[in-house]
């Protein structure tokens, strides 16, 4: 492509970091190619005083970018992969997933509280039902308060001595990418908090055409692609979106052995249905179907154990 490749992105500091990161990766492999960043305002960026499920859940950070791709005003779109719906939008495809960052969540508290040391009845800010449900599973006494805004806005709210939050929970990767790790009081991992499917990964969407794939396939990171394929298949199999408390993390080793852990939690944290599945997923590109099947199989197993009742709907719905 002789003209500049137009990279579509949201305008938040984190989104711009991700777009620059993708551009840097592409430039290293294609030093003669020029790139241009195109900032696109999304519904999720415009409406900041309403919980995400109330304004559409999945897609509120991606729909306008997808429309720009279809309209050919941009050539690729850069997303936080956890924001991208699992089903490909008509005419578009997930062209690449770059190497993943941290997938964990982090607790931020101006008082330095950890999950264990938060006072009884403390208020925790999060816009994620997944985070809220898992926090309540560990600490039923906590009060969950909705929290919207970009990374800087959320941190300002967390550190405001007059604010309502004793702590907030955010993605660790976001804090690392913006150099705000000094404000972390605890990294929440392991059993306490499984991440959202795709958390920490950056996905690149393109038109479902060979020209689009050719622009980005050079930076597709196969281990990350396998892990996130399994996680997103698990979410798809449950019929979930960002409005439901679904968590998953897959890990693939250097030999292509993939292990997926998944969890569905009731919104009040009192019921958890969890499971684990393994698959052989070669790193030569032939393992993606097996990774997808692994995710779907684990979803079906959890549905058979009663997960559908926690999701508030049936498989294939976008239930709340």
C-alpha cells in the first residue's frame, strides 16, 4: 500500500497508547510504510454517566470504529480485545492479536487497602459486573459503586479524599501501559479474580479482505491468539457480553499445551460455577480450531452445571 495506512482508534490515553504500540510493531517490520492515526469518538466515550449495560454493553466502544472500517475511512481499527464482541461484524474480521500484556486486575486505594484489609462495608468502584461479583464472592460485606471514565479519571476519583470510593479495581495492563503502577495497592490474581476474556490483549480489526489481513498478519502473536481464541469461545458459548459476570484465562506453553480456566458468578457473588479444560494447540497456526473447541466445550459443561441461570438467559443470548 503506497499511501499511509490509516489506524482507527478511540481517543483515550490508553487507546492512543495501544494504537502507537501497534504502529511501532508494524513500522519495525515494514519500515518503508507510512501510518496515520485517526481518532474516532464512540458511544462509550460520549456517555459517561450511565452504566455500560444500560447503553448497550458489548459494542459501545467498537461500533463507530467498525462503521469507519466498512466505510473505508480507516484501514485497520485497534481495540482492547475484551471490548470487541466475539462474533465478527459483517464484512470485518479480527486480523491480528498482538502479544498480550498483563491479564490481571489491580486494586487501587488511597489508603493502601488490600482486598483483605478493606474495612467492613467499604465502597469499591468498578463498572464491571465480573469484577463486582468476584469481589463479593470474597467479601460479601463490600458495597459496589459504579465507576466510569478513562484511566486518569478513575484514578482521580479513587484518590479524591472527599470521594465515595475506598478502593477501585482496574485492569493491571492499563495501569502499566500508562505508567501508573505506583498507585496499585494489590494485584488481584489467582483464585480471587479471574480476568475478562481477552483482558490485556490488543486486537486489530480489518476488512474481511486479503489486503486487510496482509496489513497486520505480520504482528499476529500465535500464543496470544490461541489463548484469547479459547477465552472468547468460552464467552461466546455462554452467550455472554460485558454485562454478565463471566471470567476466563487460558495459558498456552511453548509446546502448544493450552489450559483454560473459566468461571461464571452470580451478580451477588453467592454462587460460582467454574471449570477447567485442556487442549493440544500447536503454535504453527493449526491449533486455533482446537482452542475454539476447548472454549466451547468448557462453556457447555458449565451450562450443564447450571450456569445459564446465573447469566439470566439462555445460550446465545446477550443476557444481563
